[in-house]
C-alpha cells in the first residue's frame, strides 16, 4: 500500500526526481496520491507485476526505500526487494536498512542511498557498471533461490 504516511521514502524521492528533466518515475501500488511527473500504475496482479519488472526498457531500478521503523522492514526482506532481484532488476536501497545494505553489498545488485539526504545522491554510472548491477541482481536471485518462490518458475538453484 502506498500512501503519504507509510514507511516508503516515496515523497522524498518524487521531490528529488523533479530536479531533473529526463526522469520517468513509475509507481506500482494502490492508494496513490496526486504527484506531477509520476506514472501511477495502480495495484497489479502478481503476474502482471512480474511482467512489468522484467521489462528493463521500462525500468532501470526498483526503489526499496523502506524506513527501518517497523520490525518487518528492519529485520525482514520486503517483497519488493525479492521480486525486483528475481526479475534481474537492480535496486536502490535505503542506507539505514541494514538487511538491504548487506544484500546489495554482498551481491553488488544495486545502489545504497541515504533517503534522508537525497541532495547528495546522483546516479552516474556507465552502461558497463549498470550491466554489472543486473548481473548482481540475477546472481542474488540464483543464490537466494528466488525464481521459484517469486516467479513460479522451475527452481534454478541447488
């Protein structure tokens, strides 16, 4: 569920993105709110969500900006993180969420950002670096056996 009061740094990220001319921000989830420059997809069925996330022409990163205020967000892996990795989509994770930081660091599958200080954040990576992040996301999916659990495909790991 997405709303102004939940645990995702969405408002801050929308404000950050508006500083640039060439961004596309798509939000998938129910309970959207008005924000210029945001493509609200609404809630999607799981199979449609997975189809969207696997289209790397539409999306370059998945925002995993959970505040570590609830036990679930602090000690568990939110579905968005695992679904993104299972689809080979690199993530942008919040520096204050240790689980997300550890996963991104171990598999080199995304960027770590302090969402409370987005002014210092710049995505400036080469195509080669981006492809390395995709490879890291795929490696994380394989090592964590995410394809079977998230994508309902045959198990790819031992």
